[in-house]
């Protein structure tokens, strides 16, 4: 970051997450380095309006240099990948075999799913706790959690084993293509404490899977815009969302991915060309 800061060319930083929360939760960033970069680079681009405030006031970005460009969405790839055969790789860890997973996905039971790294900000423990309560009165329900990177898989697995509903919770780590699994689930739940912009929400919506998320940065503006369900930011909120789904009150989103991509691509091209600068107020 510091080396690129000295480059004799246009310099832009994309902000893909709430970096102030990243520092508080994981300590994986240097706030002093970020603050200097966010002051000196030519453009600071956040991927959603939700993380504008944190970028400016939490880190200290120069407000005059900050703009928003929403993430593009490779929806055609999502659809194509969802049609591929379900498969595990040699590096995949799972609490069930691929055949057992296929049996669950092919059955008539309700399948909840969440996809996100095994990391503290994803809130998997509160999601599993809420499901544990819900499944007691809805025994024909499964929870599938898929993650790639992140160092909490073993801790998550250990917590799962303390729950009454553990035999209906499936944990999967490092599967190359989760889309065939996502496509065959009934509800996507995002239990994160914060996000940049939940791309997986768009992936689920593309496959016709209803989505809900805790009302946190990175989820709020997207679900508000497209009519998704925002939950109280708590274990109780997640449980309430599951109950609303059981009552038939959660429907798939209707997003226009092509329009999203066209708008975002045009903004990026204009930004690089120096033709326009979009202020945070717009």
C-alpha cells in the first residue's frame, strides 16, 4: 500500500469491508497506514454506502476523495456453476460425505444455508444457536454452513457438537464450487456482524433463493433497495427470521444484475479516465 502510494500515476483504493470493524475484530490492519493512504491516494472507493461513514470517520479518509461504486455481479457464472455436479475436493473438510450431502439436498426437508469464511465477523455461533432453538420445533430442517478461508472451522465444529441439533448442522470448508449446494437450499441467512457488501446475497438472489441478513453495514442498503428482509442484529433476530420464513413471509429478491453491472462499470471507467468524481452525497 505504501509503495503504490508513491506511484507516479492515478492511485485508487477499493474498500471492500468495514475496516474499522476489521481492526477491532481481527487486528489484521494497521490503522495508521490506512489513514495515511486514505488521505493521500487520489480516490477511495467503497463498495457500498453502508461503509462510507466508517471509512471517513472510523479510519479518517479525506471526504473529498471518497466515492461509492457498488460491486459488479458475475451472475452468468453463478448460474453456470450452479448447474455443475456437486463435488468435494481433496482439501475439502465436511461433517458429512458428499453422498450424504446429496441425499439431504435431494430430500424434502427444509435447508437453510450460510456462506462465509470461518471468521469472527461472520457470526456463525449465533446463527447455530438460533437454529438450535428453531429446529426443536421444526425437526425437518437443516443448516448448512460453507466457508473457505478463516481459522475458526475447528472452533465452529466444537460448538456444533454442544448443540442438540448438531446432527442437522452441516459444516463444509474449502469446496471449490458451492453453487450447486446453494441452488438447492430454501433460505440463505447472513449472520455477519458487518460486511462490505454481501456479494453472496446477490448470488443467492440470482439462484432464486430467498435471503435475509442481520441489519448491519454492508447489508442494510442492498436489502433495503431490493426489498430483502433485515433482521435485528442478534441471535433473537435470526431466530425471528427463521420463524417468518416458516410462516411463508420471506420471498426471493428481484435484482437486475445486468443494470447493476452496467452502472458500476461505467462509474469505474469514468473514475479511471478522470471524467467524473461522484461525491458521497450522491
